[in-house]
């Protein structure tokens, strides 16, 4: 009960700023209809309740499963088992991720069916599977993360040179969608479970992070490759649909629940089946531990359903309306400023961010404070959304103008930042683009792009997630350099 109340307090403090901000924007710039405001307030309440239950469930259910499975894989110490486990777990966990299906449906809509939702899901899941397998092999056999990331983003750079602007935005956004609220807790704890068996404690700490970043790169590469071999890569943005004209309040949320519940159940099934197979074959956990994990999975399911119903029912329409209204004012500076503030506060309500930051604090025994990591993440995402608003406001500014130098800086920093922070940074890039960003902030960008002449909804709105996935990598590696400099100063002072 104490743990659940602690999660509730954390989430309330995180969601309150974005709720207040939207209400202030409504009174200052946009006059929303009364039923949209009611939906938003109800959605905020559902997000607080749902996210609290989800995080509680992850702590007592998903995290232990990931640790047990990671430990089992590492104990085998056999290359083929590690590789096959990565392929199987990576594919089935990714293919069931709700955020990936949402992204894929949006791609099918705006590409006029050229890229079907099924092909996007399968393609991204194959990329995740292959690179998750490579990531597990890296941990077991002590391959430096910076080397693998340098090669991966080198391949991405080469493929990007031959890709269209639309395909570039879709592929980078797919990487963010695959590392959603379900996959992140499992992959993070899977990496921790494998790393904890290493004899060198420092090596174990460093290798607890980075697996998400590796998997994300796989999704980008696979989508780019399939897009390049496609015979038809001419895409047109479909019309953007604004707020629902229905004035229903509670009924609007209840209508969403069956679809979302089925998606969340589908995303949990692979994890549950893999765990049961391991339990009956080798783990043999006590009945008490099994009960705890069962309760945890139940809280995870219920919490995620409530959270997603709140986001989809209360936030998306409001996001589009506010984005359209502010962009229609004609003041581009206000659009950029509001975008930056939205990025700063939205990231605080992402469920995966909580999972990662708590994992960082646990693995480092409190040496790296989660508040500092949250601050760096918030700054990075705020910058990303602001730059995305500049792209929308000034159509001549293209996505690759930011991505090319941004990822080049990220790779260079990886050779100077401490190994621990390199892994944390690339993982953070994946978790930053979660359901809150993928719904509310993307809806805001779609509304803004629809109001500005010359902006392309397909290119500009989709490219936002790729920006959100990039800037935290830079921000957290810079934080690592600051830690490194401070540690050296303390060492000099103590020796003097």
C-alpha cells in the first residue's frame, strides 16, 4: 500500500503541470468547447489513476519477470541460446506493443495505404528482434556499446542518404513507437538480469543500460530498408481530422475501452507465456512469488488500460485543437514557445520514463539521482518539440537538418562520456517517445501543421517523435560529462 501511494504521489505531481498548462492555454489563446474541457479533466484523472496502478504493477510483476528471464539466459552462457532468446522475445514483445500499432495505423492513413499498418508492425518488429539479439550478445561477451552504436548509426546514415523525407520521418518515429510502455520495463529489467551475473560490478552497472537504444536502431534500419526496396514510395498526406463533434462525455471513454483493453492484453500475453514456460521448465518459483507476480500483472493490465483510455479520450482532440488555434494566430514565436513548454512537462508523465529513472537510481545505488536525469530529459524533449515547431513554421527547414548533426554529436559524445551514461542516454531516447508524446504532442503538431501554409502533416508531425528520441541522447551524455568532470575535481581535491 505504501508503494502504491508513493507512485500515486509521484504521478500526481507529474501530471498536474500539463493539466494546468492546457487549461491556461485554453483561456489565453484557444476557446475549447465545454465537452472537450470536461473530457480533458476526466482524462487527466484517468491518467493519474492508471499510471499509478501501472507503475505499481511493473514494480512487483514485470520487473521480476524480466530479471528472472535475463538471469536464466545469462546462466546458459551459450551463444545460440542468447541469440535465439533475443530474436524470439524481441519479435513477440515488439509486435504486441500498443504504441507501435497506433503509429502503424497513422502511417497507413497518411501514406494513402502505400505502407500498410501490418507491414510497418512486422518490419519494425523484425528490426527490434535482430538488434535485441545483438544487444544481448554484446552484454554477455563484453562488446563496447559505443562501437555497436557507431556501426548502427553509420548504416542508418548511409540508408538515409537514399531515402525520401517521408520515409525518414516514419522510420525514426517507428523506433520510438516500438519502445513503448510495455516493452521498456521488460527490456530494461531483462538487461539488468543478464548484467547482474557479471563478476565485475562496474561492468555489470554499465551494461544494465543501452539495450533499448540498440533495439531502437534496429527498427529504424529495418523500416528504411523496406522503404527503399518498395516499388512505390510516393506518399501524400491524408486529411487531418480534428476534434470529434460528439458531445458525449463518459460514453466517449467507454467506447474506447474494449479496443484498448484488447491491445494491452495482447501486449502482455507474450511476456506471460514466456514466463510460464520458464517457470514450469526451470525456475520453480514459490507460490508467494507467483502470487505477487500475478497481482503485478493484473495491476499492469488495468493501469495501462485506464491510462491509455485517458490519453486517447481526453488529450488527443484537445492537443489538435490547441495546436491549430495557436498556429492560426500567425505568431510563430508563441507556437515555438508553447511547443517547448509542452515538451518540458509532457515527458514527466511518460510511464516508461519512470521505469527507466527508477532503474537508473537502483542500479547506481543512488549515485545518479533520478531527479537530475528527469531534468536533463525534460530539457532535451522541450528543445526537441521547440525545434519541431520551427520546422512546421518554416517549411524550408527539413528534418535531416537536425537529425544528421544531432546523431553525429551523439556518436562523438559516446567516446567521451562515461560508459554508464552512454547506455542510459541511448535508452532514454527510446523511452522519451511514449504514449503521451505519441498522442498529445503529436496531435498538437498535426493541428499546427494543418494551420500553417506550406507545412506537410506527414513529414512535420511524424518527424517530431524522431526529434524527441534524439535530443535526450545528447542531453544525458552531456550530463555524463558533467559528472565525469566533477568526479575528477573531487579526486584532485582529496589527493591534495
